[in-house]
C-alpha cells in the first residue's frame, strides 16, 4: 500500500471511529449545557449498542434497531434524570451506577435472549453502498467507500446541534438553565422540564452512538464493545469546551489514535500493538491534563436546582 492510500485509509478509519464518540459527546453537550453532569454516557452507549442488535434481530431491520437503541438510551437516561433532578442525588454516583448496571444488564440479556455468553448472534447491519462510478474515482472512492451512513449523520448533527444551541429560543433556554437556573425560572422557563428533555436526549444520542458500533461498524454486540468510549466522549466534551464543534474536533483527535491502531500493520515503522491500543486513552489523559483548566463549564453544571431557592 502506497503512502497516499495509507493516509486516505487512516482518515476514513478516523471518521468511522469518531462517529460513536461524536453522537455520545453531542448527547453530553445537551445534558451538561442544561446543568446535569452525565457520567452515565458509557452505560447508555452499552444499552444502545445491545438494543440496536436486539431490534435488528427481532425484526430483521437495522433501522428498527436504531429506534430500539435510541429508545433504550432515552429510558435509562430518564432514570438518571429522575435521580439527579427530582431526588437530587449525586450526579456522578448516579451516572456511575448506571454504567455498572448497563454492563451487567447487557451480559444478562445476551444469555437470556441469545443463549450465548459474551456476544450475540450476527444480525443485519446498516447497509452502505455507494454508486459504482464514485467507487472508481481515485482517492474519493477509497475514502467514501470506507465510511458508513452513521458518519454522515453524525457530522450533520454537529451543525444541527450548534444551530439549536446558539440560534434558537430552545437553545437559549437550555443555556440559561445551565448557567443560572433561578433566573431562568423567574423568566417563566420550566427548569425541570428543560433538564429532563436534555438528559433524555443525551441518552438517545448515546444510544445511537452505541448502535453505530454494533450495527454500523460491526454486526453484533459483544461484552466490552464500547471499551470506555463513553468516558472518552465525556473527555472530548470537556476538551471541546462544552460546545458541539469543539467536541467534534476532540472526538476526531481521539479517534485518530484508534485509526493508527487499525492501520498499524500497513505502516513502514512498527510498534507493539499494545502501544497503538493505548493511543486513544493516552490522548484523553493528556487532553484533560493540559486543557481542562482552560475550559469553562456551564456555571450550574452538576448543581441540583431547588425551586424557590436562590
């Protein structure tokens, strides 16, 4: 493989690997801009990844699988919202508990539904075909042939999210609730409703992020499939300063490490596979260590709101 083809292959792999992170990171953008910390993104990804496979398995349609994933992620996010908003539980502990629950629940469901241990049966994944004449175009055909529909959806969603947050009244309400909920309440904004909406939406997006792994990149669900991507998406959210476009660029950076691992054997210089496998996590730690102090979270992020209390 020549160097130019290798670069195109790495770019395509970077976009594919960034896609689950982008969906999940955008979910975190909604939740945290509304003032609710969502450590449970990892668990919501796991839930979405499993239910995407389950939906495809039961109906034979990967599109139904995506709906299953979004619904399952939204339901588990609603639990986090109830604990965080109504019961005013510690949001970090609530999210951590959801991560632990989702991991165990997915393992249990694999055994109960598929009668296997560790992974599900192979199901229909979301098909992706580009026209033959595009495939034959040098470079562009190779690049587009290495993507899938989830990639396009994720990239479009970045700009949709940015527009919603910064160009619409709904986005203004979200940011008002995340910055100064008591002032927003005084202006007639229902703080609880906005926070519930955003947390549930974050779960739905994380669920779709999980689906992009199980029926987008792969065609099954296996234990450990997310491999901490929910936490990486959370780091990307912080690195991206709680903004959609910044989160996207951070996700691409972290995904680049995974892309290097995939294409490692095609490179002229060789390192042990374990070194390449470490790249995404090392990049995450370096980003947090070097930039977390230079970013600014929404003022009320992680602070429970009590109506009538100033």
